C-alpha cells in the first residue's frame, strides 16, 4: 500500500514538472519574435512565471522597465533577469537616447541575476545604467552586470562619454 501511494505521488510530481516544461516551451513560442518586447507582453509573461531575458529587451525598454517597477516605499527594488546580454546589444540608434539620460539621478530598480543569493536593498540610477550601456558600446565589450547591479551616475564616466560623443559627431561632419 505504501509503495503504491509513493509511486502515485512520484508520478504526480513528474507529470507536474513535465507539464511545467511543456507549458514553458509553448509560451516561449507565443512571445513575439521581434527583438524587443512590449512592456504589456513582458508583464503578462512574467505574471505567468516566465523569466525576463535581457536579450528580449533593448536599452530603452530595459530602463523603462526598471523605472516602472521602482517603488520608493519598498526596500526591495530590483528586477530579476536570466541569461546574458548578447554581443552588440546596444545599437547605434540607442546612443542618442542613452546620452540624453546619462546625467539622470532618477532612482530605478537594480538588476539582479536569477543566480544571485544576495538581495540588495539599494536602488540604481537611470544614468548609471545608461553609462554602463554606453561604455559597452564604446569599448565594444559585452555587458556584464554580475549577480547584482545598482549603478549610480559618475561624473568622470560622463565626461569620458561626452568627449567620445563629441569626437564621434565631429568625425561624421
């Protein structure tokens, strides 16, 4: 009798896990195949228990998401994401937007990897993320925010980016 109950319990667990993977696979195909999400699509998918992936966002959507999820009354302000940022994630058409917000000290959620075992109570700043993205574009390096990232604006970094931007726009003319 115990073996039968145990066998049924194991079967139920395996079926539940299998259904979860099957359901996840189906939902991945429902997600738009474009390079960016609509934030409403993103919300509906995360409410269903699916992870946010940086590769499904662009810099503007990423920052908008962090701003919209920020709650000044909460001690925990972070957005959890899975996966790496793809190479060349920041595109040339993102540069002007990122330049326009890199001075911003507006508070926003921080980034947290799904693998992080540390929950930070710090918030990030919009300009801090813009600086990270711009530096990645300028140096042609992959974006790596580690397990947690709550960047702040940095005047030295801003000066370097402004100098690069000025040289880049002067060379175009």
